[in-house]
C-alpha cells in the first residue's frame, strides 16, 4: 500500500509532500508464524523566499525513515482478524 500526501501551497509559500509505503508479508516456520510489517516514510520540502535583505532563497531536500516489526500470529484466530495495532 502506498499513500502520498500533498500540501497545496502557493508559489510564494514553502511546499511539502510526503509518501508512505507499507509492505506486509507472512512468515511461516515451525517455531511460529509471524506477520512482518515495514513502513517507509519520505518527506520532501521546498523552501522559497525572497526579500531585499537576503535576496532570493531556494532550498529543497528530503528525509526518509523506516520501521520494521514482526508480530506473532495466533493460529486459533482468522488471519483477517489479526493486524498490527
């Protein structure tokens, strides 16, 4: 699943966008089944400003972070009822 968020700024404003990707998988083993989750988030930022003292400033950048986790699955419950809280 992928979610993209866009901030509707104007040309005079700073603008940010973000993208979030969630990857899920099931791991089966003799020691117990697990659901594996990986979330990757990236934020993109563009700063624009212009004034007499500093002149025109244009900067842009991004930062990415991710988190992974595994959750033990209960074989007595339906897989559709189990999720990461």
